């Protein structure tokens, strides 16, 4: 069985601590996941998403 990634409220803070800028804050989606977007120091935009912790 494959484990689903969990997104926690401290995940964006870890990105900021590593030099990324939050483009879109941690937000619940209509399909029950949470995601957020960051721009890394090289200018790449990356989306992190998954089921919230405790789901």
C-alpha cells in the first residue's frame, strides 16, 4: 500500500526558511486536499499539495 503525503501547517514555513517565497498560501481545495505554491530562489514556481494531517 502506497502512503499518501500529508501537508501540515508548518510546511510553508519550512519553504520560507529555505529561501522560497509563498505565492499562494496553504488553502483547502474543493476535493479535500490542501495545497500551496512557492517561488524558489531560482524563480521556479512549485505547488505542494496533499491530504491534510489527520485525514
